[in-house]
């Protein structure tokens, strides 16, 4: 069954891109979650499609360099991925894909070494490539790896907003707390947005938020804000199976509406963490975080200086 909505209103509607009167830096938002299976990638993809439908020039970066699946979810078959860029075998323009509603996709790869294992040459090559995309996008959504890898910590230290996705499962809540704890202590993140996925009512979602904040308020110096409640929706399941995001195929379904409302609110609200935006700043911070680790270990700095580097302070 095709999940695409074929109403005349949808098929004839054209959303113009927002005019860019002057250069501006992209808003960079990361979606994370302590465990796999909470719907993190699904929400990232649908948030990106929703933003594009509302005129935001949107890029999704699949930051999982080991088990990337954003392209699979969209039914895309990339010839190249970030692994090829890191090895100098392709440019970013070679791997950049176009998804539903014109969103850009930078596909991750399977089996690529973590950023902590990349050579200095590989890391700065990637930075140089990404800076060339600086002016093309208004919003960049980063789909981080599941769990608390070094890559997730580095990405969290560089973005303006961290979205933590949870479900009602006890293991999801436990892992979400662990995620917030690690990112606050290792990356200096002080503010998080919580999205409660696959729960029937907002009351239930807010109770989950309350249970988490009881613990975070007691043991961590963070602010965990309630971001959104995404209800169970069979259209979302069908969209996954048919590789058509519900935000594109059934934009008026309950889950699509909830994701669209949250994505637009987050993209237009003041950043949660006081960082400048932009892909260049984003990647320079990531690389500097790694250089700082290497400096601490060896007393030797390996990368160019970046005056914009600083902690994710509240």
C-alpha cells in the first residue's frame, strides 16, 4: 500500500525556499538516544522533511560511521559515503544525495573507523569539504550513533541543540539518563530537549519527563526540557516499511504533525546552548575536541587554532 497522500492540495502545493538576504550560519541540531530502537533516526528524517516542507533548506548528516541507515530509510542507494571523503576518494558534492522535499543527505558508512581514529589529514580534509556547504543550508540535523561513543560526545560538544529521544521502556529511560550524564560531564552540555516517542497521550509523556527530571535535577547540573510527545502511528510504521517518510507521504497523520510542530519550534527558537552555528564551526569544534584529547595525552597540539572553540555553557 502506498503511504503517499494524493490529495489535490498536497500534489499541487509548492513550498518556496526562504530568501537568503545575507550569509548566515546554519542551525545545527543533534538527535541522540541512549539505546537503539527508540526511533531516533526516524524522527531525524521526518523532522528534516517537515522543515523542508516549510521552506527551510535542510541537510541531514548521518553521523554513524559504523552502521549508517538514513539512506536506507529513504530508499536511497549512495555510490559514495563519508568514508570515501575521509579517504580522499570523493568530494562531498559526490556523496551529497537529494531526498524527499529536496532535503540534502550526507550518508554515513558501514565499518568506517571512528573519528577518534582518523588521522589529522583525514579530519581536516573533511572539515575543508564541509565548510564548502556552509551557505547552502539553514538547518543541519545530525543523526548521532546509538549509545555513548566518543563520536556522540564530540558531536554533542559542537551543536546548538541536543534532542534526546526516549520511549516508555525502562531501559530507554535508564539509558537516556546515562546519555545526559555523559554529555553534561564530558561535553559540557547544560540544556537538553526531551522527545517522548510512541506514547499515547501527552500526559503520559510529561510523566516520563517528570520521572527523568527528578533524577537529573538531583544529580546533574542540567536542564532537561520537555520538547514533544509523538504518539504511536501506524502511518509511521508503514512509512518505514515502504521507505517513504510519513512527513512526506502522510503529512497530516498524528505523528507527522507532532514531529513537524516540534521541528519548526526548535529551528526557530533561540538555541539551547550558546554556540555560534554553521558547519565550519561545528566541525572545527569536533576536531579541536579531539586535538585537546591528544594534547592532554602527549602535550602536543595537532590542529590549527580556532578562536571560536569553547564549552557548551548554559
